[in-house]
C-alpha cells in the first residue's frame, strides 16, 4: 500500500503565530518523522486579522496538522500526584491545549505548550525546539469560541 500524502487547502506558518489561537484545541495524534514532529489537531482558531482568513470574524478550522520543522529537542512532562514524569512524545495521549507560547532563541524557537493529558486528566507540558512550524487545514467552520 502506498503512503498517500494528504493535500490541504490552507497553509500558514509560525510567522503568523500571533493570529492563531490554540486554546481548548485537542491534540489527537502525534507523529515523528526524521526532524519533523506533527500534531494532528481537532481544530484551531484563526484570527480575522490573519491574511488568509476571508471572514470578518475569527473562525475555527476543521481537523488540521501542525508540523514542527527541524526539531532538535522535544520533551513531554506529565504532572502526576505532585511528581514530574517525563514520557516520550509518541506516548502522549490526547492533550487539550490551554496555553501555547513561542520564544526566539538564537536561530530556533522554543515552542512551549501547556495542557491537560487526556489519559490522566492531569496537567502536562510539551516543549519543542524547532526552526518553525507549518499549520495546514481544509475549511473554516464556525466562529471561534471568543467571538461575541
């Protein structure tokens, strides 16, 4: 069976990070391939100020993929019963995102994601050192949760 590449209608990058809202988004899948880490997300919110959003309001998307490029480090920490437990990123079960930050360090970014682990319902964090990311999706759906 051939590996079928999915085609996407919309694509944006970490250059537009300030126009993306990941709050309450659900990570459903994690894939690692060489120096790429891809998170399969249930949806994200795109600001009305993002250049490719054709609407006057912030909109949520359908399922999407967030691919971190040139990843040099990834770390997942689960906060369980007053302990910090490191796990492999591929062992991360569903994760509901609460906070997502980006910080420039020399020639790469630290992407720091904080959320709730779907398996344990405890807090967890995901930290990636990467050059950038690409976010891809096919459709804009309803208004983002913060509209109105």
